[in-house]
C-alpha cells in the first residue's frame, strides 16, 4: 500500500515577519554561494529565486506576499496587485512580462551582490501604463503582449537612469547582511 504525500499546501497572503525575513536573508547567502560556484564553472549564474526576492521586497515595502491563487506577487494595504521584477546584476537588467501580466504597481528589486544590499524602486506604474513604453524600436510592450510575446525591457534604462545617465535614488535600501532597512527615501 502506498501513501500519497501532499506536497503543496494551499497558502494565501503571508506576512513577512522578523523570523521569515531572517530565514530569507540566510537563504540569500546560500543562493549567493551557489551562484558564485555556478559562475566559476559556467558562463552564466542562476537567477535569484522569487522565494528570496519577493519576501525581501514585501518586508521592506510592508506588503503581504501572495502565495495563493490570486494574481500578483504581493498585495499592498489598499489591496492593489504588486508585481516584483528583480535583478542580481546591479549594472544592467532584462525583465520580461507575460502576455497576460496585469498589475496595479510595479516594484523593481535591484540586488548589489558586492555589498549585499537590495535597492528597491517603487515605479508607481501599472500594467496598462507600462504597455505604452517601447519594447523595441517598432513596438510597444502592449503591442508585443497582444502578439502573445514576452517583451523584454531594461527597467534600469526605462525608469532608473535619466537621459544624462544619472540614477534616481532608491526608495528603500536594505542591508541583507544586517537584515535591516538602512535607507528609506519614501515620502
């Protein structure tokens, strides 16, 4: 007789408390060690898992992490759907958006692996507004989504750097080693 083991539990919204953020910071350093090894034997590293980036974003921004069947990575206090995009390459990024991606606010998580800090940018843009931005020289993000493509864009180029290559200040900077917010520029 075989026993079936229930692998997945049904979750809803999860609040990231001190215990969870501490475990997530520990997981970050395990991922970073693995990524360093992979990069030493391969041309590319491995993407930072959403199980690390999303709880860090939720903790810093005061969101609830969506682990259930609702749309969006997180939910804010007003019930808006939050979409996180993350990069572990501080100098450049490439984010993709699925054809059915719908969200109320986009938040960019930019990891600096050399100093173990996370820079968070609340882009204050929804999926409809984002769709108006160029995906390439001839199509917008929305036009590509309508063709059932996954447009790839640099959020650093679109929203972080200006035309003079100056960077906007992060809304929040989180020190992963110390497991705490060290800079909060939100108004």
